[in-house]
C-alpha cells in the first residue's frame, strides 16, 4: 500500500490515501473526531477548530498542525 500523504490548509486536514484505507482523526486529548474509509484518493476533513490533530492512517499516527 502506498504511504498516505497528510497535510493541512484552510483549517481542514487533507489525506491522500488509497480508497478503502481507514482514516481516523483524534484531538490531542484522544477524542475521535472522524473515522471512515477513504472513498476517493483525497479525503478532506474539517478539523473542527482544533489547533493540532492526530491522524491515524495505515497503522501510523501523524501529528498535524492545523493551518
């Protein structure tokens, strides 16, 4: 599987990953704010006013500053 690409613009998180990849977002406090399988090559998720989110994809967790 290709590694996911995770980045942030305009207060949203963008995840480039293969379709069917499980994507989960958590606040730094550990609250899950998004959990779904990718249905397209690029998934855009509102970061819900978080400054930093943890993105778990392909079994790895990436910390992303929301810009």
